C-alpha cells in the first residue's frame, strides 16, 4: 500500500513537471522577441490543459487515498468492520421496512363513523364520517412531526416510497388494499407521541369532530413487522466518479 501511494505521488509530480516544462518550452527566447498572437494562443491552451490535468489528477489521488485507507482498515480489523457494516445494514432495514422494529409508542384505531338518522347517501354528512386518504396523510404527517420513527397500518409499513390513496371502500398502501377499521402502530418518542394524542387542534381531534371513531392507546413495547421488499432502483443511477 505504501509503494502504491508513493507511486501515485510520483506520477502526480511527474505530470506537473512535464506540464511546466512544456509551458516553458513555448516561451519565446531573446531580449527583443515579442510573442505573436499565435504563440500566445498556444501558451494559453497549454496552460488551461495543464490546469485541467492537475485538477483531475488531484481528485484521482484523493479518491485512491480514500480507497487505500479503507483497505488498511479492513486489513487491521476485518471482523470489526464487517460487524459495523452488518449493524448498519440491519438499522437501515428497520427504518426502510425490510426488518421488524420493536419499541414504545402509540396504537391508534380508526373506524368510519355510524350513519346519522335520515342521512342521505353521498351527502356531505356521509362524506365527513368516512376516512379518506387525505385524512390518513395528515395524521401520518403529524405523527412524524411529534416523534414517530416507524409506522405500520394494518400490517403494512409506511416508508418514504409508500403510496396512500383511496380505492373505493379501501385505502391502498404499498399496493395492498386495506379495509377499515385501520390499526396504526407508531414506534417513537413515547412522551411526545402521548402529548400529541391528547392535544387540541390536531388531526385526531378533527376526525373525532366529524364523527369518525378514534381510539388512542399507549404501548410500552410493541413490534412492527417487516412488510417492504428491498427497493431495487431502475432509473436512479449511482453517482459515478
């Protein structure tokens, strides 16, 4: 590794030296010699080319230095590095829905409200007592603001790639049509979530005022099952150096 690093530094010095020599060789000699427009253009082009080469070589050296240091870490503590990478993979999987999550939080149950006496089907009264995808989105946003770290609805983990929209009598999440009632499990900061559950002017209070049935229960520990397959990007490309 040391010889590799020294070789790269030697190569960098060699390129810089050649560039300087090339530039100096283009300078006109003699006391009374004035550079022509053509010779000045050549000097300018050589200077720009040299700057570009130095810039690219500097970045290449930085990149190779990072790789060298990473290889040295692997050689020094291969087992320790593997363990750290494995823990990071599991952590990412928990928050992306690939792995189950355990922790404290809230459990909410939402159910469409009962029809009022004399209610006309399709009226505003019937619309208000039904849970819509906009209601669920507002509730999820408020839960995240107030300490939620992982959320599950009727067994489906909600992640940044999850869609939530109405599908007749169902709400579709992760391609699955889920019927009411909706059981929402939320793992996160229990103190903040509990305060949100009883606060005024929230989406929970809005749903209750419309006649929708809402139950909120604190849980010291609960499990959110994994339900999301690992995402394989088809169009988002990795940034190439």
